[in-house]
C-alpha cells in the first residue's frame, strides 16, 4: 500500500521512501511504520491524523529527526537523514526544525526569555543578539511584557505562545506541532491555531499531529494513518 | 571565543545551582569539610615540623654533639652526703677526638658552671659557659656588639666575658655593657662582647638557652673555678666532678657526620668504664623529623582522600537525583538540538562548579582554623601555597570524576521518552 501525497505548490521539503519502523515489545514485533512513501511540499500545512497505535507519533518522531527508521529512506531538505549519526540529527533539528508540544515543554526554572533563547544558545549566538531576538519573538507572539516571568506564572495559552516563539527562534523551515491545542480550552486553542496558520502564511511548512477533526480542519491537507500505513489523504490545493 | 563560551556556560551553571541554593549548599558540605580539614591539618603539621626542623637545623647539620650524662649507677649511689660523683667527658677526650678523626674541622669544649654574678648593684645566678672561640661559629651566634672570645683570651687566661643579648638586658637595663666589669663568684671579668640569644630546646640536645649565660675562655673557667661543683638538691648536699659538660664537633661534610659520630662513640666506649656520655647527631634528628613528617603526610593524605571520596560520592548522589528530576528538561534540550556532549558538559560544569565552590569555602575555613589555633594557643601553623593549591586541584578532580557518571547518564536519556516523562 503506497500512496503519494502531493501538493501543487513549492518543492518537496520532506520525502519518505518505503519508511519502516519496527519496535520490539518483549518478544513481539510492532510495526509502527509499515512502509510509508510520501512527500510534503515546502510551505504546506499538514495534519497527521489517526487513532492511537496508528503510527502517527512514530511518524512525527521520525520526521522530526528524533527517531531513526529501521529501513527505508528519509530525505529532509534534499539530504538523506536516515543514516545520520545522533550528533548530525541534533544538528538537523537545531538548524531546520522547530517543535511545539501538547504539554508546552518549557523549562520551568528558566525565564520566558531564556526559554526562547535556548535554540540560539546551542547555535552559539552571542548573549546580546539572542536576547534581542528573544524580545522580538516574544513581541511577535504577544508576550513582550512577560520576558522575565517563569513559565509557572503564565496561562496555558501564554505558555504555548512561548513555545511557539522558541520554535521560531532558529528560523526553521519546518515546524512540528504535536497536539498543540490538547491542553488548551477551545478559545485559546483557536488563537494558537490562528497563529500557526499565520506562520504558514509566512512560508513555514507546518506538520501537526492531532486526533481532533476541527483542529485538523485548520490544515490545508490531512493525512490519515492506520496500522502503520497511510490510509488516505484529504485536501490539496 | 572558546573562553567566552566556557565562561558563559559556567555562569549558566551557577545560575542553575542558585535556583536550588539550599540543596547546592548541602551538596558541597562534604567537599567543604574535606578540603577544610586538609588545609587545616596540613598547616598545623607543617607548623609543628617546621619548628622542630628549624631548631635541629640551628644545631648545625654538620655537627656532632657529645653530652656528659650522669650514668644510672651513679644516680643510685649519690644519696650519701659527701659522695663525689665523677663522670662525663674529659679534656683528654676532647683532645683525643680532635686529633684522631681526619674529617673533623673544629671542636669546641663546653664547661658549665653555676655562679653568682654581680654587675654594679645587680646580682643574679649565672650560667657560666667555659668554651673556646670556635664555639660561637659552630652554634651560629652572631655578634651584636663588641667581639666574641678570641684565641689569645684562652692562651693568656684573660678574664674576658661575653654575654647574650638576653643576659645583658637582665644584668644591665640600658647602659653600654661593653668594657664593664662583671664579678663572677669572687673574680672580676671584663665584658668584651654581646652575642644573639638562643632559645628553646630540640630533642634531647641541650643548648644554652634563656638563662643568663656568660661565655668565658675554657682555660680561665678551669683554672678559676676547677672541676668540682657543689650543689644543694632537695636537702642533700651533692658534689660532682665533671671536666666537660659538652663537646661540639664539626666535620667537613654531611657525609662525614654519621661515620665520625660512630667513631667517637666507639672511642669513648673504650676509654669510659660507664656510659656517661651521649653522642647526638642533629642530622639524624633532622632525618628522623623528616621521616615523621612523611608518615604524617601519608596518614593525612589518606584521611583527606577518604573525606574527599565521601564528599565526591555525596555530590554524585545529588547529581544523579538531579538528572532524574530533570529528565524532561534534558529531553527538551535534546529535541531543540543539543548534542550529547553539550548535555554532558552542562552537567559536568555544574558538578565542577559545585565542588570548586565547596573547595574554596573549605580553603577559607581551613585557613581560618590554623589562624585561630595560633591566635589562641601559640602553636605555630604554616600555610604553604601547596596546602591551598593542592586541595583546589583535588576538588576540581573530584568534580570531574564524580560528575562524569551522572553527566553521561543525562546524555543517554532518549529525548522521545524524556519528553513524555512526568
């Protein structure tokens, strides 16, 4: 079962060929990805959907360079990353990817500014320029006056905005959002989704994992996973 | 550039540690006390051994000292009233020793007599030391004023006397003592010079000390006062006949010290029926003191090693707990793009910073303790550069060694699992 996911605009930024990921749970084999071939174009906004156990989280981890394929090829930005070492994968994440999580995943003891600066720290930016960039991004997500607050002093929506600002710090081409509204109320969720749509409008490729239809509706295309393979694709320009 | 980055990483590490002030402080306590006790013990040990060694060194490392001692049999029979105890070195011994051994450069006899001294109005008990001019050179007594004894004093039996600074001060407060007439017993002496005072005792070697000493030519001492001394001790009257109380021998080089001492010992054994002399070698005492110090340092080193080991394990324990507690943070950092070695260096820097801060506090404490000891008890303490640098290096090492394992554990955290960690 091989499906081609295609988009009319832009060049392919992500390409999976016969991607397989096999886990061993004790002595039984679990095929989290059972041969997936697909490609996402630059500037697209995808929602990856599917019931639990469908392989959507594994897909997300593989695409986000957090996990490696058991077999097959993964081409990111024209580079085959399926054979890269741990350090090089870190480098790919650092330079090309941004992450937004359901539970925000801010570092609690660091201020808003320090959280946003984190990717810049690993990129080796100077203290002054990264502080300036953090201020600029915080302003962009509407938290310019919260720079020195701790995450615990913020609301859920604000924390997710900080996470988005952090994901944008390294100016990534692709942003991964794992259930970004899962811990938010509907109104706040909508604001976050509007922000993601806006970023997509600015040219960022966005890949969002969700199981909610109305959240997935914000994406331009929807990829449904089932039993480790692509079940069907909705949308397209 | 690299230095700036390291400095920034250290600052970030300190920031992280400051978030848990109490915990960080408690974590370092092991190192604080470990290092503190090392510094304190080193300085006390160093002070004690320095004092001993200084005193021994003053006796001269090329010198051999032979003292007259009252033998055991002599002690037990000296209870009768008019008993005359005859013991000790003789003039003949001294001459024979000087002639026999080639390695001997100079020999100084010492005769001690207790007499009352009178200078103008003042009178006090003196310890009269009859000796030869070379003595001043052998025991290193520099001249303060006037001159020391010279050969012609001895040959011409001139009644010349040399005082110590201390003695001069006691006998005559401020006036110039040189040229004054000092009455010892019934005889008049002319004060010709003043030398520096000596203080203290080292081992079992007697050095003329804080008493009021007067140095006169040995031949004068012999002919004026004779060899028999009467003394009142606890009600009984005691008479002793001692020709020489001490003999100081200087040899040409350090290598000659021990063989010559052995030779002197053998020679005296042949001419003395009783063991009424004692040959001491300052060099041997020095060696002994050095060996003692080495042993002390080994013991100290082991204690310090154990306490620092305990401190290090304490740090490791806390860092492991911290790694577990911060699993999610590690996952976030890894997801953002931190490499394994960056996680390792983050945790390693925190541990090293902790242990070095602990080390610095420990050094502060360790310097304060000897200071207080010296202040309150007069015990000498010496803080050497090594006793500060060494613990600092060790605490850095402890930080690296005990920080490495927790840091590696942190770097091994799987970001996918860590991000789900609650």
